[in-house]
C-alpha cells in the first residue's frame, strides 16, 4: 500500500505533517517545540524539564484535576519530555478522539496556567530525578561523555543542576514559556486513520492565529576540558566512548548506520561477540548512532568489573578500529535483515510513524518514504561500509570512565 503523506506550513511557521494509515483505528500525534534544555538559561538549568511537567497542570478553562480527567476520558496515552533541542508532547488514542485531544493540547501549549502553588512540588520531583543519577552509574557516564563530546549547550542534560532548579521562580518559568513557546519552528506530526482536510482545517483554527516570535539562535561554545574519569567507590567500572560520524543528510549516512549495526546489531554483532561472548569481559556492551543538530557521533558503552576494565576498554577500541579492515557479506545481510524488520514494524505503529515524520522534517526538511529508506538499506555492501569507514574512521575518541580507579585511555 503506497504511503499517503501530507504537509503544510502555515504563515506563522507552524508545520503540520500527516501520514494517513487506513489499516489502523488509532492515531498518534507528536508536538516538537524548539525549547529543549539547550535553551535553558545558565541560572535556570533544568527549567525545560520543570516546564514540561508544570505546563500540563491546568490550561484554558480547566484546572489541574479537570484537565487530567479530560485527557484520561479520551483514553489518551501521553507523555511530555525535554530533549536537547525540543520539548516533546506525545499522545496516542483512538482516531475518533484525536480532534478533542488536539483541542486540549492547544490550550496546554498556548494557554497554560503554570500554577505557582504547584511549582515547589514540581521542583522537588525534578531534584529527585537529578539525585537518582547517583544510583545510575551507566546513565551518569553516558551523560558525561556526551557533555564532553558536544559543544555546549548541546551536551547539557535535561535534568539541569541543583542550583538551577532551586533558583526557579514562577516568574522565571512564565518568562521562559513566553519566550520559547511560539509557532515558528514548531512541528505537529500525526499518523493514523485521519483525513487530511478536516485535520488541516482544525489545526488552522487552533494554531493559525498563534503569533510568531523572534527565533532564539543557539551560540555554541567550546568543548569543556576533558575529564576522562569520574571516581566512585564501586566494584564495577562504566566505560563510555564517543567519536564523530556523518549526519543524517550525508550521502554516507546509510553506510554509517550499517557500520554501527555491524558493531552492535544484536547477539551476532562484533562487540557482543568479541568483547562479551569470547572473552567474557563485560556484562553489557553496545554502540549506537546519535545526532544533535548537525553534529553526529557513534556512542559506545561497556559495563564491566574493575579488574577487567582496562582490557575491556582496550579490546573495545581495537574492535572499533578493526572494522575498517573488512566486513563479511553475512554480517551485512544480518544488518539488513534487522533494519528491514525494524522498518516494517515501524510502519505498523502510529506512534513510531508520528515520531519519524517529525524527526525527518526537523533534520531533512522533508519526509523520507518507505521505499527510499528500503533502498538505502538495500544499497549496503561490505565494500560500501568499509569505504565509508576508511573515509571516516573511528578516531578522535572522547572517553569517560566511572569507577574506583582511572584507566589508561591511550593504551
């Protein structure tokens, strides 16, 4: 069945995307607002996450309890979260309940109450979330390697800082909302059994008169001074590695995706086989592709015992470098099978499709078709991946370890 995709950008800069899926009875929507944690002011680190919680506590004519009941009565599975570049508001429900759901979210985004008497409770939750990192060493080391890899503020954590959260006032939150919540740059993606013309008319009535504001350009700073080790008394050592890759819009993107899946595309992948299975060095090891703005990297992780940590790091780095020496045809075929399986399952999920529509539009300014992505996967060969790796070899590593003693990162 051919894809039916629609797009419209209103005069105020608000973009609406739809993939009509007639074989389902549900619908999912995804709002992306350019107001992620990268826009947090230095004095108020964590304001984006606090705002994403506080903003759903009453909007329009409905108080906190009434708004929650209205959303629940629509059977709306939903989530609000702060990413680096965007605040994301996601929901999924029966297709017939999408129109009233969008009406509620128009109030949430444009007419929130932001109740001052609930700010302390939200701040307390944010501080608990931040403090929980001390019990999650894997997450902590991954956040630190990204903080050191990306130029600020792209490496910031959505959780912010204790001082940033404590400094927050109702006035600061409202000023931040007023400055960063505007239609220009906002994306609403919808996927499901929805007609285009009625959706377009409703979204125009809900958001068409939203006044645009001046863009807030990000000023990227210098990468922080490397801090290769985080000392922590524990019997385990966490290892995180990041190194440059090509962005999604690059002609070599699918080759880069193929390479990282040869490394970490299941229990037959290089890292799992060579680092975990053959040598028994670690209990977890993986690699993934990550991109923020136009800055892409391959992010790797290994969790191991302190006694075997140095060998784990050395073998992992050796496997990253060895990849460009040759890849088997069978490895590429396994990668292609996995990527095609993920693509097909995504095509059957309204939530996945809504997310992909928004991601494509933000990163590419267009929507990739199923056939285009499939062609990219089918184009993978051992030689194409190796050629890419020789042009863009794993190097310039940012390495961070967490545990009782530092490792020799140049070993």
